């Protein structure tokens, strides 16, 4: 994902609301903006090299 391992570790601590797409902490049980209880972990992008 990022350029540094520390940055990757911080990005993996983010959860995304499935309704309003806001960023939330891992410890949250509901979205901080809309109160929706279903959160997903932030996707880890995979970069591929083009030849």
C-alpha cells in the first residue's frame, strides 16, 4: 500500500462505514457520522508492475 511499513500499519487500523463511506477507528462499534453498525476494514491495494 504505502511506501513505509509504519504507514501501512496505521492504514490497516481504519474501518470504513458501508453506508456513508466515512473513516472510523477500529474500536468503534458504530459509524461516528451516521450510527450505522456495519463497518468494513480498509482495503489493502495491490500494486502490480507493468513490464
